[in-house]
C-alpha cells in the first residue's frame, strides 16, 4: 500500500501575524510548514529542502518576492502562490511573468488560500501520475514540444517556460486551431472549479507570447484562445524538400 508523503510548504512572509495565520491553516490541512521572513532566507530554505509548493509574499526585506521567484525557479521549478497588495495588477502580472503560478491579493481568506494550495498540488500530482517520459514530442509547424524533457523550441530556438506555461502550451497544442474557453483552461490546467481567475489565464498567455512569439496564440475576444499551428512554415518546408 502506498503511504501518502506529507507535503512540505514554504511560507515566505515578514508580517508575523499573517505568517502565523497562514502556517496554522496549512498545518491544520496536514502540511509540513516552514516559515521564513526574508528574501535571502527563502532562497536558502528552498535550496536546502525543496518544498512541494511556496506561498510567497511580494514585499519582503532583503530582496523582494519577484527576485525570490526568479532565483528559485531558475534552480528548481516549484509551484508558487504569490501574495500581493490589494488590486495591484502590475505586481500580479510581473509575478506571473517571473514564474509564479498563481496570485492572491491581500486580504484573503484562509479557506481560499488553502483551496489554492491544494489546487497547485493537485496539478503537480497529475503530472507525476502520468509520466511524461512516455509522451510523444508534439510538432506543429516550427513549434516543437518535447514532453519527455519538458523542453520547447520554436524555429530551433529553445524557450524557457515555467511549469504552468508549459502545461498551458501542451493543452493548447493538444487541440490546435481549436478555441479553448478561458474557464475551461482554468479548470483543466489550474484545477480551479470557479471562473474567478480568468485573468490568470490571460497573464500566462502573455508570457507564452513573449517567449514564443505573438503570432502563436490567437485571442478570440470574450471567449478564449487557440494555438495557431504554423501552416505557412510547413508549406515552405514542403517546397524546399521538393526542390
Ligand atoms: Ca510583506
């Protein structure tokens, strides 16, 4: 019988009251929780004992949450839930750009926080259960998605995607030229049941376009997104081969 390993969550927050409340709630949910109060300490803690997920405050002493995110994701990708000031959309977008998977504005309810952490971990579990080493490489025009190695190339140039960006891209590539509603992407990629986070989808699409080219994903306003496989490129190749 398989025993369930206790999940380890790193909480990075310098406001003691919030840190304590978050830690208490996550411990009550059955997680092993470590609390760190500054940027350098967070990077060090994640390096020493890689956590299963990180709850990361944006404003921190030392260096801020964005820098923590950048450094940790560069070493060992891990799902990150970022905590931001209320309604500061710029912070949220930048957070997603440097590799956070999700964000929550303060103040937030501990119930919602716990639900978001569970959703992040469910996504990781789903990835573990279906080993990608046996999944084929997807080729669409000049786009190549190597699922076994989780690497993406466009026109032969490698793009460095965050785990969420990669999952989103694989999802879109699984049904090329098909419009996928944002709510469905949110449910399938993020594991959220409610549609309150569709802006998160938009932000990650922005990230994919920035890294892979703006022409790759088409926006269908008010509905969702579709991956445009590069047919022209395929045709060009065909001509060359026939020459
Ligand atoms: Ca803070």
